[in-house]
């Protein structure tokens, strides 16, 4: 007998692992593979804040959203279930892989599980039952591990269940906090204007944009938090609201177009604080970067903002030619903006949306 502190492994236990047939050995290997994939993806998605979703989760999200998009048109209200559905699907896949993985592991040895009553060999249904009880109820029911080695495996099964529940709950709470933040930001921006031009004219007091400084600072800080949330939890990309005022993608487009007008469409002497505009534009770019791995820029550049709308409200502007030259350098950024809003099931803001 080989002893490692609390764990004693008998030669028979080792032999039961090494002398299993090809099917049992394959079951053990595949089970360990399932556990590894699930645990790595779970840790990657929930705890690795610099990398977003894990390889499995990211593919699952994109595939599920694409299928939802193909079921209806761009404004289909069914898209509103996309985020919750993908979140539930992620949790289901994680727990399913862990459950399946441990079931296959316990099928890897003939003496891994033993009936508490002599009723014959343990069936596959029995293994599923044992793993479910061990993961979620801390009980073994009609079965128990056959050797000390498998007792440790049962303890690890319980630990993995507790780990999943703890991390899963914290993940759901964090995602829902992000959804609330998205809606709050959308209401803040779109309550001022549903287009970039309207947003700008709302801040013009007839002489200057002095009242915009505090607003730009506040919205810039909220956008920074929103971008960080999207980078940590890419699943937020797929939360879609039926209400226009709750659309964060629309709000980011409106805000960024307003910043473009303030920076390049208004003469320097009439602009709000340049440092605030620069900071807000940087935060908007960080938000767009959170989508870089999942959404390609749109093929076409969206329509240019309308300087005439500003002129009609008495806002001083640069010439159309000067503004067009500035916009030409922003084609990539604005194509990415268009891709983000179209991916959310919305259309680019137009005059009819006021």
C-alpha cells in the first residue's frame, strides 16, 4: 500500500486503472478532457478580466446570436431574449461538460463505484445519478466510491460543483450589473438627443457650450465603465432592448457622432473643453475595441453628420469641405460604429428618429 497522508492507494486500485480495457481507458481520457475544457473556459470567462470570454464560450455566443439573427428581421423583438438565452446556454454547457466529464471519469474503472446493495454492476444511469448527487447535494445515495483513490475523485466532484455554483452566481450578478449600466448610459445620452446633431444643438445656449463640460465629463466616465464591462464580459454585446432609449449601442453612436461634430465641425473658439472631448473620444474608442474580436467593420461608411442642422440652430460651424476632410480620416472608426449598431439590431440614426 502506498500512503500520501490522508490518501492511501493500494496496488489493486492502481491496477484497476492501468488494466482497464480500451473502452474504459478512452472513457477516462475523454472525461478528463471534458473537465479540462469546462474548467479552463469557466475560469477564462469569469476570472480572466483581460481576455473576455473563453474559446468555447466566445464561439457559443457568436453562433447562438447568428442563429437568432437569421430567425427574424433586424428589428425582430425576439432579439431581446438573445442575451438571457446565451447566458443560460453558457451556464448549461459548463455544468453539462463538468457533469459529463465526471461521469466518464467514474466509468474509467470497474471499481470506481460500488452499489450500497448487491444489485449488480453500476449502470451509466447510476453514474450520472452519483455525479449529480455528489456535485449538488453532498450525498452518494445508492452508490459509493470503491477505493480511496475514487473517494478523492468524489471529493473533487463535490468541489467542482461548489466551484461552479459560486462562480456561476457571481458571473450572473456581474453580467446583470453590466446590463443595468448599459441601460442607464443609454437613457442618459438618448434623453438629450437621438442623433449626434440633436445632442450638439441641445447643448448650445446661443453663445457657447460651457454647460457641456460637466455633462461630457460624466458621460465620458460612464462610457469608460461601459467599455470595461464589455471587454470583461463580451456577452453584453448580445443584450438587446426593444426600447430605443435602452439601446446602449445607439447611445454610443450618438455620443461619438456628437463628439465628432464638436471636435471637427465646430470652430475651435466655440468648442467645449478640448481635453474633455479628447478623453471622451478615447473612451469611445476603447468601447469599440471591445468589439474588435467579434465584429468586423461595416463595408460602407455611414452617412456624414449634417452641419446644416447645427447652422439652423445657430451653432457656428466650419466649412463643409473642411469637415469632409476631417471625416475622411475617421472612416474606419465610423465603419466600426456602424457594425456595432447593426449587430445590435438597430439602424444608423437618421432624421426620422428625432
